[in-house]
């Protein structure tokens, strides 16, 4: 498949010059008149028809003939409007001839400028989106194309329609991601908005990104598998059949549109591969998008944390003392002021005068407090109004038995797991039906291995996966026939395609799998 991209093409310098002049509003309104007339399949407009069409575009200011003539002349000068004389009409007077003789219409350059103007206005008004429905639509269109390519009698027009819808979904995904990422980065930088709006907007964005990231990897693998299936059938075949279904007109004197059509299709298919299945095993754009979304979630949560911290009032000693001074000035009595002072400073009246020294006989009745020995005062007396409470230290619980029980349980679970893995190991490639009957534990382990293998993209028809600890490797090959496998457990019977399964230990120097055996049987009771 060719990864060629279209060559760089320059935009004419004066294509959008009509939007930069002093009369840009009137020029834009006239371009809109021509654009809406083209949508109604009106090939050309007279001077009076252009003037009458201005109110339909929302232009209600009066426009003189001189202003409209200047605008039409400026658009014609820039090559956006063509004008031609209508010799087939009949005119009643010279004035009618002057106003109705010239017919105006958008040139090819003017049509491009008008479409570019509409796209620019749409981008300015929109905010972009990360829509999982677009990913599902891309997967659906790829599946439809795969089915159509597999049908020799399928209509080529259906292939062209499905391919066009696929490219439209891809364009919507790319533009939506770019616009949403731009808005997201502006949101991350903007922390000066209204606090309530700021917090609500970022919380809603976090929820939106979380929903998008959920199951994104599964959707990516689905699209990548569909791309691989179509490439196996041939992308060039797809584009050639789409070209036949497009029914492009070949006009005399015009270049053949087929090469340009195929070049555009190849470039857009290359863009699709960059997003979901890049060549050379590189990282897909959609994976980078998931990383960006997860990083944005973390950044938004940090911004919300900074916002919450900024709303907490910092401690200010000066402000606290000013508030305390206002409370003192509002105290009605001295007793209220003393109580306020004690509550603010913690300097309550003494409560330790009732405490006695350790040796009461050492202090006589006439001994001065200055010469008397000190008395121990517990901190609990000030905080709780009571002396120290002396009690026995609690016994330290002996956890030796509990630790031993836990160790034995972990060892037992590990042995059960190893036994289950060893029962599932095969002597080589075998049919899935060879497992016949399994106990519930082995059956659960087998389902886990099959699920891991089926979620991995197939390479040359082979799916290879390993357990979480990397001990076992499972290789899954498609069944060579339409036979079904019946696996019986104590809880029921599993019916599945009879895959070819090889389960072996992952170790260096392991020998290659032996040829397929059909006499392998493992039976265990629950």
C-alpha cells in the first residue's frame, strides 16, 4: 500500500482578501448571497437579484447602488466572481439594460473561498468533541467494506459510498480531536474565571474525559483488526472499485480525475493507519490521544486542588488580634472581658493549689512558698481538669499464629494455582475438544488463557499470549474445519469453535511445538 501524501499546494494570496478590507462585512454578505443562490442551483444573479438577496443573509442596512457596484467590482478583481453579458434577454429601456445586462456568479476560486469561509465560521462556533460513537462508526464502515470486498458481485457504488462515509468519520474524528484539545489546553491555562463556573466546568470535563478513555483500547483494537483484514484483501482493489462506483465524469479538455481520486484515497487511508495501525509497529495516534486525555485528567484534578487551596483563608496574626480587639471593646462587663481573655490565651486561673507535695511532712505550717519544694502539676489538669491517671500498659497482642495461618493459606493457594497450570499444559498443539472434561478451577484458568489469546491481534493467523506472571504461553490457531468443541464441567457445558491450542511453559531454550495430536485427554472431577 502506498503511503504517498498529496503534494503541497499554495492558497492564492488574495482568496480571502475580501475579509480584510473596510467593507469586509458587505463583501462577506454578498459572497453569502452567491453561495445560497448556488445551493438553489441558480447559476447567475443580476444586480437587482444580488441587492434583493442581502436581507435574506441578515444584512438589513440600506445599500446604495454605488456601494454594491464597488463590492461586485472588488470581488471580480480578486477573481472570486465572474460576470458575463446576457445577450438573449430583452430590455425595455437603456436603464434596464444597464442593470440587467451583466450577470454575476461565483468563480471556481470564489466557490472555494466561500466554502473556506463557512468552515472557518464553523470552527469558531464549535468546541470540538471526543466522540466514541465516531470510533464505533469507523469500525462499522470498515466491517461493511470488508464484507463488500469479499463479495465478488457487490455493487461498486456501495463500496464508494461506504468508503466516503469512512473518510468522513475519520475527518470528523481528527477535526474534533484537534478542536477539543485546543479548548482543553486553554481550559488548563485559564484559572481566572468565575470560581463557581471554573470548578463546575473542570469537573464536567474530567467526567467527559473519563467516559471517553473507558474501553478506548478495545475500540482501537477492533478498528486495527478491521484495517488489517481489508489490507489482506488489497487496499488498491478497494480504491479501484470505489473509483468505478464514483462514476466520475471525463470531460473533453479536462484532466482525467482518476489519478487525483486514487491519490486522495491513498493519502486518507495512510491517515487512517496512522491513527489506528501505524506501519513499523509505532504508536498509534489514538494511543497518544488516550495518554493526553489521562494526563489532562490529572492536570485538571491538580488545578481543582489548587483552586480549593486558594479559597481557604490563610492564617493572619494581625487579623486575629484585630478581631479580638473588637470583641474586647464589645464586652459589657469586666467579668466577660476576663473570660474572653482566658478563652483566647488559655491563661485560666490556677487549679493546682489543692495539690500536696509527695512528702507532706517536709513542709511546715510556716514555710514560705518560695522555699517550699515543687509540686508536680499534670498537663491534664489544665486541659481536662484532672490529674494524671496511672494504669497498666496494655498487653501486646501475639500475632505469630495469625501470620503462620496467612502464610499457610498463601502457600496452599499457590500450590493449587501451580497444579491447575500444570494440568493445562499440553504436549504440543491439540484441539480444544481434547480437554474434554475439567474441574471448575482448571476450566476457569483455561478460559482466562483463551480470553488473553483472543484479545491479541492475529499475526499470520496465530494468536500468542501469556499469563500475568509470564510462566505459561498459549498459542491459538483457527480451527481447520467447522467442528465444535464441547467442554463439560460440573456447572454446565461450553460449546466453542474447536481451536488448535498449545499451552507450554515459557523458558529459555524451549523446543519447538510438536505436530498436532488428537489423543490428548485430561479429565478431572470437581
